[in-house]
């Protein structure tokens, strides 16, 4: 799995609302090329976290940099 934890210091109402919205969106997605949300909760220190399916591969930025992709080419990947 991959665990995403809200970074310390990002605990404003806006930050927390964004993280909750991300969890809701991920929970509703069901597509073979999108990592599945497996669980979520709140760590003992109060920071929320998401548990996602781990996907083997290289970071998108590494892929783009290795191929010297310009901005239009990077946007086409999306």
C-alpha cells in the first residue's frame, strides 16, 4: 500500500476540507489506471491519512524529465 498523510502544519479548516474532499473523490473512482482508495482515518497525532493501492512505476516527473518533454507534451499525458 501507499499511505498519504496530511503534512504537519497543514491543519487549517481549508486544508482539512481539501483532504476530506480528496478522500470522497478517490472513494468514488473505479478505474483500472487509478490507484484505489483502500482506507482512511486519523493518526494518533490528529493528522488524517489515506491508504491507497500501491502502483509500481516511476514518478511522472521522472518519466517526463528523462524524455525531455516540454510543457505541451506533459499536458498531453493527462
